[in-house]
C-alpha cells in the first residue's frame, strides 16, 4: 500500500445532480485532507441508483486507494448506500448494539417516539468497522478491501465534518503513516494573481525544494498557501515562517493576514484594536457589506448600523446628500458616495463610514456609466477617500467584488495605531 495514497471523493444523491443541494462536503474534505498530506485526485457525484453506485465504486477503486463516500445513509427508501455497500462487499446487514443505544438515547433526550425506520439506522454491514456519529443517527462505515479503504459517511455536512475531524482523518493518518506536513497562509487583497506572481517571482524561485507555493484566487483577493513536507530537519513550521519577511518586503502593502481568516475578520480586528466604530451606507450592495462585517463574531464591538439607500430620496433625506450633487453627477458617482459616507458618519455618530453605489446589472447602464460601474467611499474625521471601478461580471459577482474592494479600502485607509 503506498505511503501517500490517491484519494477519491464520491457524493451520492439525486439532489446534488439536480442542483437542489450544493456540494460543500467535497470542498471541506479536500481542505482537511490536504492538511495531513493527502491529495484528492478525483471527485464524482452519483445518483440514488444502486447500479450506478456500484459502477462508481468499481471505477473509483481503479483510481484511488482511499474512497470517501458521503450521502444516502438516511432512513428513507431512497437512501441506498448502506444496502449497496453490504452487497458490494458480499455481506449482510446486522444490528450494531452500540449504535442502537446511541440512537435510542437521542430520541429519549428529545422525548420523541422512535419509529422502526429510526431503529434501522443502527443496521450496518457485518464486515465494516463502525464509525461513530456523535451528532446524528446514521453511523459511518470503514471498509478495507483488496488494498483500498472505503469510508462511508452521512451527507449532512455538520455530521460528516464531525466524523471526519474526530475519527476519519486521524485514522487515515495512522493507517497510511502520512508524513509531517505544514501549511502557512498569507492573504492578499488589492492585487491580481498575475501581478502578484510577477512581484514575487524571485522569492518563489528561491523556495526550498520541500516547500511549494499555491495561488488561490477568489473574488478580489488571493490566498498564498505554502505547503512544506518533512525533510528530516527540525522545526519545519519555524523554517517556513522564516521565509515570510522577504515576502513582506515585496508585497507587504497587499497582505491583510498571515492566517486563514476572511478580509472582514481582518478589518474587524483593525477596528477593534483602534477602538473605532463603523457604519455602512449602501446602495448597490443592498446590505451585503453590513452582512459581511457582522458575520464576524464580536462585531457588535465596532459595527453600529447601516442605511440601505437604494432610492435618491433616501440618499437625500436620510444621508444628507445634496440634490444638486445628484443632479450634476448622478447617484453613481464619487461625489455622491463621498456625501453618503460623510452623511452617514454624522447620522450614526460613528468614527468610520463606508458607502457604495453602482450599476450592478444586468440593465441600467449607459455609454458613460456601463453596467458594472461602481463607486465606493471611506470617511473618517480626517479624510474622505473615494474610488470608481468597473466590475462587469454579473450582478451578484459585481456586488461581491464591490464588497471586497471597499473592505480593502477600509484596511488601507484606517489611521495608524496610536
């Protein structure tokens, strides 16, 4: 059996193929497997049909030494995974008493009657190793067959994540004796991937052979991930951290975090450290900016409120925008968002205000201001800063780009720590 096995993820369920449910399980598993040095080579989705599940299992074992399966373990008739696996591994379903007691305990705790279909959740293939489900009724199953490990887990994300974290990942590490691996993450905003790569080309070329760099771009920011594998020398992580000062010297102005946190969390820390309060005046983002800021635990320490000013009347009456400014420059203009930010700062009594206005699309554009024209502003007691961009990438992406861009404007515009 290879030291570093190939891994395949298989998701089961018609709802995934119909697009009724988004597959977040595969993304989570891929991220967590990478942390222990295992790479996913393929992800496949299969319908709730026994013949297609069997075909997918046959194909997966040709490609991978670890097959991680999610879905189809519920109590309803369309949940076939357990039955298919019993047939595939030529065994029968038997009652697992420890699982049964766990299921009974869940129903007793909530004072609910337990039906026969609930009791059958404790049936498992006789030749599997049961993987305990701490937060649900469907147990996982671990099989070893002809050099391949198959692990079946629930499709419910919070159940699968707990099972992966507590049991499956440690068991895979022990089973395959995966080498030590370390990840160091540097988050950047305000610069595109290609420009970033050009700026750090010499630094990247000089990396040790056991350290690899990955560029992971998303809307408005690029995550740099250094992955180091054990080379027999001590303190792998410390040696990787020692590579960062040279990186900061090249791109320090674009770095917002040296850990895996979102931009909204990073700017929240900056606000809290300065003891500053903030509010948002939003037109085209429709409250999405406020949502991002308040998605961070503890954001009530600095976030005070928001005015969603879609109409010009709200801009005038609630934010104090001068009607002459709107007449002369239009709602989508730097002049207007500057007055929106300044007006909101006075209205809410906050230290910092952010404002957005734009043409998110798909219609509403003009030759002078096409769809995707976005204006943003930052205001504090010392300065008001505004910018205009064009993000013509579809309505929702325009909104998300605008939000990331103004959060980065906030990051670079905040006063230094006293």
